[in-house]
C-alpha cells in the first residue's frame, strides 16, 4: 500500500520507519542530528508549504509534511504504537 503525505508525494508504507509529531520532537538532540545528516546527504524533503506538522522517516529519506500524524495514521494500514 501507499501513503500520500502531501504535495503529490506518495510513499510505500512498507518503507516507512516512523511518523513523528514535529512539535514534540523538534528540540530533541536526536531529531536535530537526523535532520543534519539527511540534509548533508541530500535526503531531506520538505514537502510542506505550510506549517510543518509531521516528520516521516523512511528507509531512504526524511520528509516533512503539513498533514498531522493522526491524519496520516488514519490513511495507513500500519500500526504505529504511541507511548
């Protein structure tokens, strides 16, 4: 199955590692480090032309979407566990 994350970007669900709420993780060391690594390797895609709501980590790249995590989860068959 596929997941439409915004602006005509569609990802294979099986390649998605995780969906993360930007407002929750934006100040964490882990997010900052991952973002820097992805940007350095040209694997960072900001698909949001509005407010950044979700960081989607896949096997190949990292994506930013303006669609909320809860909406993306509803669109997918994946079972992401919340802590």
